[in-house]
């Protein structure tokens, strides 16, 4: 297990993740020719849409050997609409290589993937790619990691030249220059550092030693005594610091020009952790018992694994699983700790993009795919039934955009519902529901591209072509003050009736990232209603949350407290208290100053200096707030917060304003209150007020 590395390649869109992955597969001998993204011939972008669009949409797992080690690698998407693929991959990986474009440095999605990696305490290495690109700047890229990410980058390589003059790298650990020659860069020539770079290489080596010594007392003493640090000492200490998240080694190269990829692979082996280097995975005994449990990555521990991805496949769905402890075997019967149901592992595979290699057993530390599971969802824990454990689930962002869909053929109406349910199982950031008032099926996702991809899948993978309506913003509702209300559900119809009286208080709940945006408390005393009836009230309140009170949007950031209730010896039931709870909650929310919330996006625009004024003016007209600007050569980088409702067709407008010279990226940031006048317009437009 010490020779296993579970790593992800993550980055902003177009930084070169898939190109880097393609070179890794070639140099490790897993492929015998290099595929290109532009030609649609890469191994990991095997989906038809990925090849057509030239972007990664679905994370793909591959296994490759390197210097007596096994690297399990996941190539992830860079587009913000597919951020769930990155989220679930980082949750189960032990390390990550974050790729940066040498001309752009840290970009918007770079910040997102960095934040996701920090959330799951994933040790990171950095690869400054595209050193051959016009405008490539290694020093600027490293500085942007400090400024924008709060990272602790330490270059272990320097580029020899840049742009068209980029010809190799200087290895600061070996203090040698590396040139990549022969057929597609397969031959590495080690030579002396060019005379013109001697001084800067010595200075950077000194900086590397200083940063590494700061993390290790023994080395610090050596450093203070001005004794040289050996290559072995430097690597061992840098490995410890990387795994602890104290430092982030920085490599450089150009994957497209086959330069710098093999040393990056050496860095994965040298600095990123094996499953044994990671702390034991933590969980609780069950969903109702939060006693803490730990599982170490050892084959003699009870088996514990997590489902992190589901692919709707024919004839059986494919479940991607990370094994944390014990051994997962084909034919095994396991417990799904989230549903408390038994599941079967009928067959298991080691994946190589879309190819499968059947295996019989997967020990701790492995990432495999299996078939045979029925009810498992992304984030569910599979474990030994005699030693149950529930691992921490994966948090996914909520959808921010919706469209209506209807089948082109009316006979496909039932099939559409079934297919959407399949897609929802596969993609945790996708939702669908039927609106009985309009008779429409509404699908929701992370962006226009996300929904485009899903509707394409409906037509081409499932043979259910649909007519798509205009995009709609996924608004939310919230309350502004505390309020109380009573809900009565009393039905006397002869024989046994229904009786429940509930009094609830609602109040705003402060938003905490990563925590549920709803809280229920039972403040009743003296057993005035039975515990099962209090639980039924909570179910009723939770049922009311998605329905809203203003315009039918989900209610966020609210705490509901059960403060009083009344039951009947004969007529009370859980169903009656569910209904009374729902009625009380709806009335309390109506009295608590309900408001509409709109999704606000974090926007980054790279614009030529001469077009800065017109672009910033356009953003102000879109209710945008510019938070920061920075200069980068002849360009200005704008960082702004803008409501999603104002951003439809922005790509076309930006091209027009800047003669096609600007670019932008955006990601969901938060939900914020709408201006009252716009809220009234929205409610009037949808017929909720006159």
C-alpha cells in the first residue's frame, strides 16, 4: 500500500489537465500513442460530447505504473458547471496535482478547486503548465498562488526560458538541468545548469532549503549551521511538509510540448501521500448514534468503503467506490450504512477510462468500480454488517438554474420521468420536479452548459428527445424576523378522527457554509406530546420547506422550534401532526417577513486595458459589485459579484464590447436578498400578486 498513490488532476478550464493526463498515460506505458484534446482522441475524454466540445465533462479514472508504484489517477473537469465531479473526486483522493496556465496564473476555478482540496485536507502539488505559451510567466504564477490562494508554494523546478524559448527545466533538488528529447520527449538528458541561470538557481535552491528547514527542527539546525542539506534529507522533509499541508511543491513544463511530465510523476511518488500516510478515516456508528469511530487503511480492519460516483449504464449501473479499510471482494454482501439495507457486490473492475479490467478483491487504499448495488447513492457508506460505520457524506452545491423540458413525443412522457430519475442518481447537482400548476417538468442544474449536456444525454443516450424552455433562475425564500403560529388539523368524520394542534416559532438561522440551512428544535416540556409526534411535526415542516410561501421556491436559513402542542388520546396520529406541523410552519413563515433570495455569482473577467471602462460600466448596469481589480501585462482582471439573473447571454455581450478579446468565468457564490422592487416585479410576472 505504501506504493499506491490516489491522485486527482484538477484545475481551471483549459489549463491542460487532460493533455497532462494523456502524457502521463503515454510515459507510464499505458498507451502507445499520445491523444490530443483538439482531435478528440484522448483516453479520458471518451464521451462523445467531450470530444465534440474539447472539454472534460465527466471525471475519468485510470491506473498506471511508475517506478514500482501504482498511480490511481482521476482526470476531472475544469468547467464550473461540473464542479460536483471535482468535489466527489477530491473527497476520496489522497493527493492532488493542481495545474495552472503559466500565462494566467490563478484563475477563478483554480480558487474553487483549491478550496475544495483544503476542505478535505488533500495535500497538493502545483504544475505550472503551458510555459511555451506567449505571455507565460512562472514567477507571476507562483506569486498569484500566494496572493489569491493563501498557499505556501515552493518551486522545486525553474523553467529554462519561456514562450518560444522554453527548452527544459532546472531541477533545484538535484541542481541539474533537464532537457526532453527523442521521440515525443521520452529521452531525458541531464546536464549542467546553463551559466546564465547559475545565480538564480542557487538563490532559489537557498529559498527551497530555507522553507523546508522551517518545517523541520533538525534541518533548521543544519541550515543555521550553514551545512548543506542532502537531496535525501530535502526530499524526506518536503514530503512530510507537503502531506501536512505546510508546503506545496511547484513544478513547471509544457504538456503539449512533452516537457516536464516525467519529473512531475517523480514528484507524485516523492511528495504525495500513500493511503498509509493519511489519517484514519472518521465516521459515526449510525445515523442515529453519533459515537465517533475510526478505520485505518489495513486489510485486517473491518471493511469500510464509500460510493463516490454512479454511472447510469446498460444493463447495470456502475458504482465507483473508494475502499478505506479491510478488503472488498466480488460476491460479497455488504451493509449500506445510510439505508441500513444489505447490498451485493456481484463484480468488480479496475477502470481505465471506459475500459474495464475485472478483479476479485480490492484492499484498503484502492479505487474500483463495481456492479450489483441497487439502492446506493453518491456519498453512501458500504461496510461490514457486523461492524457498521457511516462515513462523512459529500457536500454538493445546490442548483442555480432551471429550464422546462417536455418530450417531443407524448408517448415518452413516462419514460422521461424514469430517465430523469436515473440522471438524478448519477449527478448530485441535478434536480427535477413536476409542476402540477403549469403541467411542466422542470430540471435544475449548475449552469446553462450543465443543462445542455443533460438534455443532449436524454436525446442521444436514452432516446428521449425533449423540447427545452428558456432558462429560469432558481430563486430561494427566507424570513427576516421571528414569528409564531398555530396549526390545527382536526377531522371528525365518524369513527376514529384526526386530531393535532401544534404551535411553532420560526426565526432566521445564520448561514454557515457546509451546514444544513434548516434547523428543527423541540422545546416542549413535560411530555405534552409524545416524541414520535414531535418527530412527525419535523417531517411536516421539512415537507413544507421546498414549497415556499411567496412563489413556490425552497425556504433557506430558518430555524423552526416546536413550543407547544396538544394531542388526543384516541384521535391523534403521526399523520395528523405532520399536517398540523406543515400548516403551522406555513403560517409562521408568512408572518415572519418572507423575502426572495437570488443566486449571486462570483465573476472573473480578463479584459484588455482599453476596454476596462466599458466592461465595468456594463457590470454596474447588471447590478454587479466590483470587489477587486488587478493588472496583468496589457490586461486587467476584474473580480465581481453579479446576480445570475443578469448574466444570461453575457458571453455574447462581452465579445461585442471587447471585439472578442475578453474572457470570463463565473461560479455560484451565495444567495442574497433581492431588491424589493425587483421582488415585486418577479412575483407580479409569475402571477403571485396582482
